[in-house]
């Protein structure tokens, strides 16, 4: 019997929604990482978007949150990429907004 991990991507690809599902999963995992890694900044950091070029945009409400996010951008990138087992290459952009 095939494992769900191999069947699900095939079904999503066949239906033409694999990229959309992956983008949604990136957003959910990124939000979860922000909540875990920056508990004191909850509400001051927001995952905004993930585009076709692999750019994940995270918005900070103030300069302190932005500075802390920029310090951890590289480690967040590696953590997210590892969670997708090499199926994803991304770049995080931190913005003030």
C-alpha cells in the first residue's frame, strides 16, 4: 500500500493545486515557527505572503520586532527548508508594516 506522503502530492498535482497547497503549508509552518521562536512578539510579527519565486514575506509592526526578526531570518529559513525535506528553497523578506 502506498504511503499517504507519496499519494497526496500526486493527487494534488493531478488536480493542479499542489503549488497552492505547498504555499499554504509554508504560511502555516512559518506562523507556527514565529509563535514558537518569538513568544514575546506575538501580535507584532505577521506572515504576509509566499510567492512563486519562493519569497516569504513577514511583516513587523515596529522596529524592535523587525530587528529581532532580521537577526533570526537565516535560522528561520533553514528550519523551514528542513521541514520540507529539500522540496523547498525560500528566501525570507522582513518588512515593517
